[in-house]
C-alpha cells in the first residue's frame, strides 16, 4: 500500500494563554494521497488554519505526528524544514500575501530565487501562462483585481511544482464567478501537477471539488465524508 503524501497521526495542538493551556486540536488523524483534494470545513475557530499550518510544516504538534511521505516533520533539522517549505510545499492564502513592491512575475518567481533554482524567470512565465496572466507580468499587485491577485498567488504556490498545496479560504474574498475560476485552477493543480491539496473553506462550492470532506468542530473531527 503506498505511503500517504500527508498524514496526521493522533495530532493535538495546544497554546498557552496566560499560563493556561488552550487546546486547539485534539486527536486528529487523517491521510491524504498524492493528487487528492481534502477539504476542511467548519466554523471559524474550529482549528482549520492550525491544522493547515501543521500539515505544511509551518508549526508542530504538541503531541502526535505529522508526516510528509512517511517522515515526521518534527524530526527535521532547520535546514531540512526550510528546504521542505521552499521546494515541496505551496501556500495559497485568503488575502493573497503578494509582495506589493514586486511585479507579478517577480512575485511568482520569488520562491524559485529563494530555492536557488536555475531558469527561474522562464518557469515563472510558464506558470503565469497556466493561470492566464502572462500579459500581466510587469504589473504590480495593486493594478490587479482580487481574482487576478489570487491567480498570481496560485501561480506562485505552484511555481516549484510542490508535492503539497495548502489553501486557506482561497475563495473567501472573491465573488462567485471568480471563485469558481480559482477552484478550477486548484482542482487542476491536483490533476496536472499531482499536488496533494489540503484546503480550509467555508464554501460549499469549494468543498464540492474535494474527494474527502472533513468536518471539524471545536478542534475535533466530527465527520469524514468521501465525495
């Protein structure tokens, strides 16, 4: 049986609030295969973003294990974690997180430059073409619509062909038509690039593109529903 691309094993996460532990996630277990889309649904504050941060190795569990291709993120050195985030994980955020003083092309190219990848400009142009924005390469983010900025963010997230794509409310600030376009790109990232997609969303339309929908409530898994 193949190893899951991303796996959480009995993961809990607590933070300290005034010296008192506050549990955000409790005993979460899930597995996501290459090329699959998993939607995390639930009310604000249920733990979706915390779970995504753990799955993307941006944070670490208080107990339990997060594994990428069978290797625990907690066992990685700082240099290995940096390489993992730069080369194997892509992030798409609700508020785009584009660098305002960089052009569209420079925003997309930035992860490749940080990772020391050759021919970074050519690869970035290719990804802009994939999201239909090759003619916007020299523009700055403020010259784009919200939907265009999110398409740039997806191009940036996929510029290094990541194994894992983390998407946190990717359609939360977009109208329905633009949101549908973004969802098509996210779905294609799994089918075309083979990315394992973990997506937090309040949107029924967004959750509908997933093969698995996991409902969270108060930091616990309430249900797991296959498509």
